[in-house]
């Protein structure tokens, strides 16, 4: 073994160590669809995707979480309600009316990193969902939490995707079981 | 008598030298991995178990300003008081069988009776001042450590200490965000909990009488109920 290999070995070690704490970051552009089957609520709902939502991201890892929520919100709404209209920045398409408007907003998107690649990393996404009536009165609003953890050397994309799926499943559960929404649906169907 | 070493002997020692020099580095590596700071879970009692609680229209709201340094450090891994921040725990519970209630994070505020100013939760300002500073220090050390890594003795401790600091900073920021009080609609039997972070000037700790005010709205009727708690926020020196 050549002694000149020593410095090369150390450079290799330092490079590997740096790679352990770094990672490329992005998240699936395909919407999540594996929701549990359930009876849809009889309500015509507009899903309001705002520019504020689309621009939500974590500057540190450049994961465009807002875009992912914007892609997934209409799909989730179609699993929950029997009629869904896509809205942008509070604007309905021409000649459309809805009984309620569902607006998602990223309340928090944060991640821990382990001291080394083997340390635990937790990704947490909190989204505030607001359902308001056509006059803008809030019917229901809650902050749903999606979380996933893995070793820090796991790709942030993978952990964030799992946290996003956790968030969407919990959101489905929270919206479908909320007494305030159920009461509103009953009132509207009378 | 002159000892003559065969050239092969130096080569045979190479694995031993390699193991001896790498062992401390590996120990540091695994040691810091095991010591990744843990995220403390927030466990709370029922809203009416807190000394300061009120029940109105079937909704119970309890509050507890956290003024003990040790308790704050156990919960948040950093003494928030030194960073001009006082955490106030808020627990809300709906015991009304017929109605849901909205408790919004921006409707929980702290009123200074002396000057009449109101402040809401200020977590974002604080993260940029505490965890971020630690993270920046960590990043610089990681970078310096990576550059100095060929000089193993200097580079490795810098690298690992930097990684440790950056990791700690991320846990502190996560803890603050995770434990904040967020907006909820409470159905029957549901409970919301979290901290509102009251920011005060670092050089002038709060003393005297404050009020913690929470507004709860019934979305079906639009009726708002106000919960108002007197709070003496005099902090220990």
C-alpha cells in the first residue's frame, strides 16, 4: 500500500461524512391516492389553492411542500365530498357556485437532523385546513399534523413523502369525522 | 549493532496504524450519533386540572405560565427566558354535548395591564435568535472540519462537534414549533394543547400583572366567549 494513499483516504472519509448529513431534496409530484374507502359527504365544495400555499417551502432543504399540498388537496377533497370545484386564490370558475370552500395553509414544516447519519431525523408537517361557507364564515378549522422519522442518512424526499402521506390520511379522518362539518352538511341537504 | 528493518515490516504495521488512528474518530462518530438530542413529548392533564381554569358554555380552558428555568430547559432543551421568551401552556377542552368550538392560535394573547399592550405568540422571532445561531455555528464548524479533515486530529473533532451543534439546533427549533398552540375546532370530548410564546425584551424581564386572554367561537352561531386569566409573570432573577 502506497503511503500517498493516506491523504486520499482522509479526503474520502471527510467527503463521506459530509454526504451523510447532506441530501438531495424533492418530493413526489404525483398525488397520494391510497385513502380508505368511505361514503362521500353530499356537499359541493371549492378547493381553494392560494399562491401563499404554493410558495410554502422550507428554505433550508428546498422541499416544495406547498406545491405538494396544492397537488394533493383537490384529490383529498374528491375522496371526501361528492362535488369538488378547483379554485385559485379564492376565485371560482365562471358560472360556478359552491356551498363551502376548503382552504389549506402550511402552518409548520420542520425537520430535525441527527448528529450523524445514524441519528434520528424527524419530519413534521402541520397544515391548517379551513372550511368556510359561501359567505366566508368559518364552519370548521383545524391544524393537522403529519410526521415521519428515519435515520438522517435516509433521503429527505422519502421521509417528507411519508410525513405527507400521514398528514393526508389524518386530514381525511379529521374532516370526515368533524361534527361541525357533519352538521353543516345536514343543514345544507335539507 | 544496527538493526535492519525489512521494508515489508512497515507495510505490515499499516493496518494497525490505520485502526489506531481511525478508532478515536469512529468512537466520536458513533458517540455523537447516540447523543442526538431527543424531542420531548408534551403531556398535559385535563383543562380543569390546572389551577387557573375557567368553564364557560361547556368549554374549559386552563393555562399555566412556565416560569421555572429547569422545567423550561427539560421541555425545550434551552432556557427560553434567556432569549426573552416565556412559554404559557394553554389547554382547551370541549365538554358541550351539542356544539363545537373554534379556538384559534391568533385569538390567544397576553395583555400587559401596565401599558395596555397585547402580544400574540412569537415563536418565529425566537427561532431565528436561538436555534439558528446554534445551527450557524454548527454549519461553520462542519465546513471547517470537512476542510481540515485531512489533518485528522484537528478536523474530526471540529466536524463532529459542528454536526452535534447543528443537530441540537434543529431539535430546539423543532421543539418550539411542535409545541406551539395551533388552531383547532373542538368537538365533544376533544382537547387542544400547546404553548403560546410571550416575547419580552431580554434586558427587561416581565414583572407585575398581565392577563392571558383566549377567545373561543361557536361556528354554528358565531357567538364568541372570552376567557380571561390574571397572570403574575414576575420571573426569577
